C-alpha cells in the first residue's frame, strides 16, 4: 500500500485537519505548538507481504510519509495525548525480573477502561508487549456498545513502536481487538513484515523512529485521542518531547525496593523542573491507590475523574 495523503483514512473517519479533542470532551480551542522542528526524512513507500503463514486478513505495509515534527504548525494537530501509568511508592513501574508487576486495583483498572473507551488509539512500547502481554481492549460491554453506537470500533486501534520487531505474533496485542499498527525504522521493516505483517499494519518510520512523528502520523490517520500506557521508555519520550496533554499517575501503596526494576522514566531533559513546575490538576483516592492528574499542556481540560464504579 502506498503512502497516504493527509486525512485519507482513519478511525472514525474524521478529517485530520480538525482540532484534536480529549476523550469524550469538546474541543478546547487550543492546538499545541508542537515539539521542536527537527528534520525527519520522508521514508519511502514500500510494499510487502507477511511471511508467517498467518491469516491474511490484515496484511499491510505502509510508508508512513512521516511528517516533520512541529506538525501543529503545519496543519495537523497532534492527537490529544494522555499518558497513563501506575507507580510504586519508590517510583517503579515494573519488576526487576521483567515479569508483570500488578500495582493497581480493580476499581482503578475500571477507571483506565473508561479512559480507553474514550480514545481512538492506545500505544505501548514493544517491551511492555513482551513483558506484560497486554490485550489493551475496552473490557466493559456497555462501553464497547457505546463506542459501536458512535460508529467506532469496539476497542481503540492498538499501536506499538519497535526498533527490532522482535515481537511474538501470538501475543495478545496481535490476537485480540481489531486495528493494530506497528511502527519501526526502515531497517526493521522486512523482519516486521515477516513476523507481524499478517496481524498488523507495518509502518515504515524512516531511518530513525521519532515519537512526535509517529504521533503526527496517527493524527493523519484520523486518530484524535491517544492513550499511552507505557512503559517507561515510551513515556519518557512523550514527556521529553512535550507532546502529551495529560498525565494520569496512579501511586500504589507498595515498594519494589530493587534498583534493577523499571523506573517510571529514564533520565532526560523534561519540560518540568524546579524552575518550571508542572500543574497538578486532580487528586483522587481510588481504594488503596492515589490517582493524580497532571495538566501537561494548554489543551488540558480535565474531566477524567473516576466515576466511582468498581465493576
Ligand atoms: N505500571 C505501569 O503502569 C506499567 C505500564 C506499562 C508497562 N509497565 C512496565 O514497564 C516495563 C517496560 O517498560 P520499558 O521502558 O522497558 O519499555 P517500553 O517503553 O514498554 O518499550 C520500549 C521498547 O519500545 C521500542 N521503542 C521505544 N522507543 C523507540 C524508538 N524511539 N524507536 C524504536 N523503538 C522504540 C523498543 O522496542 P524494541 O526493543 O523491540 O526495539 C524499546 O525497547 C515493563 O516492566 C512493564 O511491566 C508498567
């Protein structure tokens, strides 16, 4: 499949020139300025087929035609982006052994489910797929039905990024839900097509994968709301690039106590520091966890408080 023009297709078929909206909320009237304008070579369009012998329902390979960063100035508003993460009291999000670390509680998982239901796409890093094997679906039947009634797929498009495409096509990410996008640098495209092409759309991100460009490409596909569910490496990049609008940080009453475990974020030059403090926009107790909402951009409108259901 060839390179796509702006707004050619996307979840919900909204025009990408429209202002991105937060989940289930009206537009805010502010488009972000976008990240620093860094040149990003246009990848070539490419064609290919999956080689895994898997069902051919979704074999697609696309040159992303990823735009330069700073797309807000160039007519494509980046998706309204919510970063979501649960940390231990000592600031870790994963175990030292690499296995899944359950930090949150049932009521908070339900809150996350509601946030998912309001999004067009959910993005996780490849390492989270390998270590946690998440399905990334909207679980609640009523929320799925509400999405259908709005003309949306039951569950958001799933998105991942990888430099090596070392991912299992039988992972839950690839075997549940509907639309799946795998962004990888050009050099990994053949491997990605061979391993995953039957179960996901492979997007050539060019010589180097740059998350602001991925975000802009999602906008061009009509995705106006993006939920980023980790892990730390991906969250770090969204924060440092200043392309997120909200941070949902849940603090669980546990310690991990092992410096080998995955920290919330890596080192980096974050836009918020002692001389430029972030904005805490909400504090809520959900059972035994604290749910903190931070406003990360001037597009922030809040309104994602947990409704108190604990289905
Ligand atoms: N507590 C929570 O809320 C939560 C949520 C999610 C995950 N987690 C935990 O977080 C840990 C995983 O986090 P992590 O930071 O290690 O990994 P991650 O952010 O999930 O994924 C990192 C991987 O994504 C790919 N990637 C990221 N940026 C890229 C770029 N710019 N270009 C190309 N590829 C890129 C690479 O994949 P390749 O290696 O394939 O090249 C990289 O190794 C796990 O322990 C998981 O359990 C916790």
